[in-house]
């Protein structure tokens, strides 16, 4: 019996070595250690042996059975691994997956360009709150409660005395309250008005400018804005100042630039006028200076404000302002 067990084990291992697939291994397993397998039968026949031989032969039979079971198990696992290998292979020669590069929103880019130009002109960048007191947004800018100019701004009211600022001009007042002249600041920021169409979104962005010193004249305003337009667009872009009205500046002007699309010939973008309105500006109204306690005999200054979307639209030939805020990656990827 002992001999027989040894032979069976050798035979089984040899057969196992020659197998090609998992079914064959399975068949061998049944043949040797299955319920009616050769080794199993040996164990069952233990009772035919003389009692003194049983412990030794029994132990051997059990050992052979355990070893063979392990060998079959290993063989099946090995084959399984081999089968999976090609599918899980790592091809290190494949090119890497490109990582999509992020970029700044076009409005952010143009805001930075605008700020850089004014920084070079000696202006400082300041900011103010989006949720603003009625006082700063209107009252201190010479727009009292019943002033018809309030109708120009379709205001989002947060409460009776709090609004979403309708322009960046309240920052002028906040700056002047805190510091005395000379003042030379620009203030980029979001503004809000109840409006939504091809050229208006309820949230839009402006850059405010303010310069106050002794002897500041309308000529300084023209000089600064001309330099700005030449650097933002090009030297050939001429400007024109048209009389206008803002409660917080006097005199006030709308600043037009030669149409950057048709160069003044007349096109759809400039409504065939050859000019584009891009900046609101003027000399700071003495009433505003009085609100912040500036000496109106000593100081004069100018202020201006422009819509950043408008500048960006002209720069890139975009016709619908709403594109900026739809988060369409196909649109944004172009900048
Ligand atoms: N705040 C004005 C607007 O939003 C623009 C402006 C700013 C005009 C500063 C004059 C001076 O229309």
C-alpha cells in the first residue's frame, strides 16, 4: 500500500506537469483525489490492512492527498494567471494620456490686461463689496432717493438700504472716505442689474477709475484714457468724447472709440456709425467731494467706468454677452 501511494503521487505529479488546460487539471484532480479518486480509495481501504500498519499508512495517504490537492490548486491558479496576463499587460510604450490644461476665463484675462495698463500709469488696484449700502451705491454719488437717475439702474434690492451694487462707482466713495488726495486707483469688480439680453447679463463686470489731486483737468482724463485705449487696442484707434450726464460727474462724457471691427467704415457692430461707446467718464462732481470731506477749492479729479465684457467682446469679436456665463467649454477653450 505504501508503495502504491508513492507511485500514485509520482504518476499524478507527472501527469499534472504535462497538462495544457484547466479542464485537464480538473480531470486529474477527480481521478486522484476526487470522491472516487485513486488516493481516496486507498484511504477507504485502510480497514483491509493489519491494525498495526494503519496509523503509518493512514498518515502517508493523508499527506499524499493533501500534497496533491495543493498541487492541483496551484496548477489551476497558475493557468488562470497565464490566461489573464495578456489582457492585463501594461504596454509602457503607449503615449501618455494628455492632461487638459486649464486657462483663465476671457473676462479674467482682459481684466488683468486692463489692470496692468493702469498699474503702469501709476494707479493702484482696490476693491469693494458686491453687496453695497444704498448710501455708497447712490446717495453719496449724488443720487438721492427720488432722483430720476435711479431709473437708469434696475437695482437688485437686498433690503431697503442694501443693494447688489449696480456699478463699481461706490468704490470711489469708499476710497475717498479712507484716504486723502492724491488718489489714483482702479477698481475692477462685479456689478448687478436686472437685465438680460444679447448685450446685458444680470451680473457683469466693470473697471472703475479715479484720480484726484490738485490741478487735475479734463485734459488729464483725455490723456489717461487715450493712452489706455491705445495700449488696449492699438495706436490707430482714435477716441471721441461726447457730452453726457452722470449725477456724480460734471462735466460728464461718453467716450467712443473708432470701431475696431470696421475701422470706422460702418458695420453691424457699430450700428453703421463707425464709433463704439465704451467708457463713461467725467470730472468728479463737487457734491461727491463734499460727501467725503474733500476740499473742493483745492482738489479736482476725474472718474471713469467701463464694462469689461464690452471690451472683451470687441477685442475678440464676440456678439452675445451671454456666452461668457454659459460655461460652454467649446467657447471658453478658444481663449
Ligand atoms: N458708473 C457709471 C455707469 O455704470 C460709469 C461712470 C463711472 C461714469 C465713473 C462716470 C464716472 O454707467
